[in-house]
C-alpha cells in the first residue's frame, strides 16, 4: 500500500455530534444521564484516566473506544462519548492528529526521532504515524510526510514500487573493538546540523558522535577519530 493512500483514522471531534460546537451550550438537557436505556456513566476523573490510557495506546476510533470502555463496565453511547471527548480536548487532556497537544516543533522532533529508529528508511508516513500513536503522540499524516520530505526525501524514492531491493549482509567482526565503523549522518543538515559518529562493528554500540556545522571536511573527521581513540585508549581497524 502506498503512503499516499492512507487516511487518518482517528476521530474528528469538530465534526461530530456533541463535539466542540456542543460546548457552547450553557446547560445539559439531561445532566443526570438517566433515560429509558438506563444510567449513563458520568465523566468522572476515573473515566477520564481510562480514556487517556486508550489514546496513549493509539485507540482513538469511537467504535474501539466504546468497546474498550464497555469491557470495563462503562455504559456510554456514541453521542455522549463525543461530548466527553470534546470536553477532555478542551481541558488539554487528549489530542488527535488534527488537534494535537504538542507544538509544531515538538511534532517535528517526534517524527525525526521515529525516523532515527528506522535507519534503513523502510517505514513510510503511515507506519511512522502508527508507531507514534502507540506512544500516545498523535500527528497528522500530512505533517509526518512534510517532515520526512524535508529531512529524508530519498526514503520516498527508496520505498517507491518497482525500486530494486538492496539485500544487506550482516556485519561480521571478531569481537568488541576489533573494528570500528565511521559515518556521517545528514538528516538534520537542512537545519544546519550534521553528525559524524563512530560505532563498534561487533556490538553496534555508538562509541563517539559529534554534531558539526559540516561533516565533510577530512581534518574535522580526523579530530573526531582522535578524540574517540583518546577516549577509549586505542583503536583497531577502521572502516567507513
């Protein structure tokens, strides 16, 4: 499935009955929640905590929320749920991808962190959005796509249908510090930050990494290497 065909699936509180528009009324026509269907669970602090927990588990669709709450013994209808969610959003207790709690800069950093967890660039915006949602971070797919295009546009070409798959071979080393691997990272280059790092080939441990104005000058890279050698008291084979 292509990234462009995915749609945000979390609920849009602004366009639902009992959403933010409903908050304009000064009173509730049925404050007790009693009707012919029985007692409706009130929006207590306990219920708010339950709903917050669902959002932190990326459960943001109304049907799934109602099912989860029903399993916990809460009797709530769809319209009442939207009213509760709108109130919690107004209180900054929950956010959605269309109405996130985080700032634009915080959203960008969250996407970049998720990209760092995928060094081979195999995950597109849909999977990044899903992984962030499971951490309770809800960001629109459009925002995620924008950040990925700004900082790692090559990933879209790599994941395009028909692109030849690069078969990677495992790194083999005789033991810790037998061989170090050095490389530059340019994901933040557009923001004026470039990174150069050294890692142990055997364990994958990052031994030393530095943020630089540019990671393309040999003299600068030499200094990074020497500092790493001094830090660990020596070095074996170096590869890049």
